[in-house]
C-alpha cells in the first residue's frame, strides 16, 4: 500500500487531525485532503457499479487485426518448427 493510500485511510478514520498526519508523513495538509477526497470518491464508484470492474470496449476492427496477426504468427511458427534441423 502506497503512502498516499495509507495517509488517506488514516484521514478517513479521523483518529488524528490532518495537521497531525501532515507533520508525521511530511506532506502538505492540502494534499492529504485531496487524497482523502479521491479515496472517498473512488469508494463510492465501487459501490455504485456493484464492485464490478468496467468492461473494456474493443472495436471489431482491432479484433480482426489481432486475429490476423495470430494467424500469421501461427503459420510462421509451424513453418519454422518444420524446417529446424538438429
């Protein structure tokens, strides 16, 4: 866990003030407020979408291009494996 995450979690807990955390970690209080806000906003996003990761969008042209490349590499691999002499 990175320092930003650790500090943001401690800020959310509220056991110590942001000023105390800033002194301990050597970070400006404004940065801690930003990290805390980012943590809380990110947590809200997780629960709003049900904990699922966003689905990556892939266009058909990219898929066709990748399938073609796989085919080319498979043919080249077969050709090379048949022509290797030991």
